[in-house]
């Protein structure tokens, strides 16, 4: 197995326009940002790339956040996992933490919070919007 790529992010979101904007933002900090648009590609990419950070749209897991985060953790154990959500209910953040995610960023706040959230989780702390 290859070792974790410290300067690599795996971004998973079905919405191409939003993904491109997020990618541009992440490229200001990371040298490599790989994009996928479905769960199978996310899991394969996590295993192949072993990224430092995985940024994934919560809706990609077909409602099963626990299974999605578990699969990412199995394939890329050292990766930090940040979930993107359109929902700002406190239950989402609690469920994400219980599932093993390192943080949740609200989609409406990506421009102002995503890079800060990445810094926080890379420092070993949890991030909640």
C-alpha cells in the first residue's frame, strides 16, 4: 500500500459546478485535489490516494453516514474526513461525530469556513460549523 499523501485532498460531490468551486478553493492550500462524483469512486480513490483529507458531500452516502465514513476510514485510515451538508440542524453534527467524521461544514459557508475547517482537523481537532 502507498503511504498517505500529505498534500492531497479527495473531494466527493455530485454537483459539478459546486465541486469546481470547492476544488479551486482547496487548490490554494493543497497541491493535489482529486474529484469524484459517486460513492464507489470515493471509496476507490480513498484506497488508491490515501489522502490527508477527504471532503465529501453528506448526500453522497445515500443517507447512511455511518457506513460511508466507515468505508473511508477502512480505505484511508489516516485521512481526516470533513462532511459537507446543506442542513444546519445540531443532530447532523452529532451524528457526523458519532459516525467518526472529523467535522461538518455547511455548504452555504464553504467559501468562509472550509479552509479553516481543514486546518482545524489536520491539527487533530474536530470542526463543527
